C-alpha cells in the first residue's frame, strides 16, 4: 500500500506538508526547527477503513458508523513522530 507522511504543525488547523519519504520530511522539519506531529497515512483508503481492515478499530455502535464520526476519525495506531523545535521526541 502506498503511504505518505503528513506534517501538522503545533496549533495548525491544516497540514503544512506532505512527503512520500519519511527521511525527506524529517530533514525539512529539522531544517526549519518545527514543532508538531509527522504521521504516516495510507493513500487511496480512509484512515477509518484502514483501521478497521487492520484490526485497529471496530465500530461499537451506530454513532461510530456515522458521517460525523468518520470525518473526524484518526487512529493512534498510525505510525507518528512528535517534534519539538525540529527534534524528534
């Protein structure tokens, strides 16, 4: 499965960068001394569906199958790295 790395800066509302290689993302984050989270996302499938397919999530009720729930869904099971001033924590 194709994957990308998405960087969300601290207090940012939207991602500020997308990379297809983690090393490129980490170099950019370090170069600019950024604070935030770098997360690996699958391409061509929602995180909600990915989590279900990989046994990381199971909807327990109808509310967890709703549009409102799915559109805000994220998974702690996604590989991610926290950065503070460009340094991985």
